[in-house]
C-alpha cells in the first residue's frame, strides 16, 4: 500500500523554495472555484500560479459555464502575494466520453475517475510543458472523495512522460477542505452537489 505523505513532500518542496528565495511558476489544474479557493490562498504565497480550467467531463454545458465564471470571479476577488492568471481550456465533452468509454457504470472513485484524472492531468502537463512552467499539479486532491495516492501516482507518471515536474499534493490535509468551505462562503461561491460528469449526478 502507498504510505507516502504527499503533504509532507509538498512542505519539503516549499521549504527548499523559501530557503532559495525562489518563486517558481506553477500551472494549477482546477476543477472548480470552491476547490481552488484554499489551494490559491495557500500556494500563491510560494508560486506564481496560472490556473488551467480544463474539465471536458462537466455536464451539462450550463454547469460548465457556471463553474468557469465562478473561477474567474474568485481570482478577481481574492488578494494574492504573487499574481494569479487563468487559461480556459477547450470544452469538448466528446473527448471525455471517448476517454471513459466502457466505464460509464463504474462507481465514483473507480476506474472511470482514473481515466478522467488522466485526461485532465495530461492536458495540464502538456500545457505546462508548452508554457515553460516549473511545475504542474491539480486541486483535485482537496476532495475527501478523491484518492491522493491515485492522483499523485498519475500526476508523477504523466509528468515524467511529458518532461515537466509534478508538484505532490494532498490539499485536504492541514484542514484544506474545511478552509475551502469557509472561503466559498466568504465569496458566496456556487457549490455544486455533484462531482461533474453526467454519471455523478445524484437522482
Ligand atoms: S465522478 Fe468526477 S472524477 Fe469521476 S469521472 Fe465523473 S467527473 Fe470525473
């Protein structure tokens, strides 16, 4: 079993940056404004962040637009030590449906989600490589419903394949999830009650 403590690994990276007085660039894949709120508050102290909103898994399109707008509004409203930028990825749901074909009936947290993570992290890694970013990572580890070992294993593998450093994370640690709920309330953010894809909508 994977016993790594990804939060401690992130602490170690950050300690090194502080010692070197270095502020590297980070491409941060974000699934939604509420999840990114704590991550932005935390990591913008140490990195110059560009959010990548790439989520072709989201259904329906109106939900996708609502999440994009909330992400943009949050970035405008929050105050950061280092500048935060945003890139909107292409919204093409067919890419998602192709990636999870045959896994539609899998439960949340299963094989369908692994393909969904791979799809979004691959795009983040490619975008990070293209833009010359020092690191890439995702907000997804903040969710108590998502496995940090699974996400970090996929992120590290894709980072190696693409040739860009993956930043380890387990943002639910250090009360990250709790803080994201507080920040969402503070900014009046829309909080969806399902993960994103059509299969995750509770009836
Ligand atoms: S439940 Fe969430 S992570 Fe899993 S496939 Fe659907 S959108 Fe992706």
